[in-house]
C-alpha cells in the first residue's frame, strides 16, 4: 500500500500554517475590521494589540508549520516502512488529530502575551 495520498492529507494543516504564518509575519492585516486574522476580543481592543497578535501568530505558525512538515515526512516514512496499511491510515489520521493541538496552543500563547502586554501598560 502506498502512503502518498496520506502524506498529502497529513500535510494540509502544516502547509496552511506555514503559508498563513509567513503571510502574517510579512504582511499582517492592518485593519481590525478585516475578515481574517487572529480575531479575539483582546486582540481587537486596540490597534497595537491587533498588530502584535497578527505578528506573533505569524511567527508561531511559521515555526510550528515547518516543524510539523518535517515530522509528517519522518512519521510517514516510518509508517510506510512497516508496510502495515492499518498503521498507515490510522497513523496519518492520528497525526492530523494531533496537529490541532498546536493550533489551540497558539491561541493560548498569544492571548497570554496580549494579557501580559496589557498589564505592563
């Protein structure tokens, strides 16, 4: 069994994180009323919070996306070497489920940074 389709499926989240991370690092949305971006009540309180949140998300997602891309290739290589189709399928699905954790963690990390920045004001 070939694991090529599963590699592409498992790469969807990391590639999107890397793309959006790069865009938000270099060209963060400047308008708080934008349809996209790190939109939370705290990030939308002020223009300063908005820009900080976008840039922090960009840096974080770029790093996480790159790390996840490398992990996907390493783990998919391992899954393929076993030759076990069940491991290939469920391993890939498990990877995708685990990839959601950094998305949630990035929300928590950025909100904490914004909260700490507000305390310093």
